[in-house]
């Protein structure tokens, strides 16, 4: 991080990362979407992209910090305003997590919408989640 225009020194960034890690107390499992037709579980090819519960599909088992924010949304049909939760997951830099992955935290399942892998200020990795019903 040293150089012209650096926001923080390497030591300062490491200190910020240590603070962020203190909030990461939940067990997080990340599963990569796997082609089930190659595993023999779906010989006919329909629903070929599913999460297959094998050791190969779990790509990460880390500590994380799940954060939810209520967000007002207006219903198109009725015009009423309802509140939905926007979920963010904070995990350590370098965690193998991609859009489309399934995340399990406790008994709750989420789908990853996007991540901040491209962030130029890597204090923590941030993922947007959708709750799986």
C-alpha cells in the first residue's frame, strides 16, 4: 500500500482488518454450484446446475458477519410500501466466494448476488445476499 496517494499504510490497513475480523463470529459455509449431471445424480440433464452436497462443492468454511438492513419497497400492483431485508455478509479478504454461490449460516440459506472482490480498499470482503425461501 505504500506509494503515492495511498489512503493507508500497510500497517494501518492491517489494523483495520483486525478490527473488522472481531465482528466475524458466525460460522459461514460457502457452496459452489456444481453440474449435477457429472455426478450421476441427475442422469437426464434437467436442473443440471444445482448445489450438490459433496466435499468438492463446499469451497469455504470461515467466520463471517451477517448484517441485515430493512429496506422499504413499493409494490407495483397495490402501491403499498412494504419492508424487505437487504442482507450483507462480511468475510475475510481472500475468501473463495462468488456470485451464484450458496451460503449457509446456522440454519439459514442465502444466495450470493455480488461481492466486492474488486475493491481497492481491502479491509474486508463484502457480499450481497438473497434469502433462499
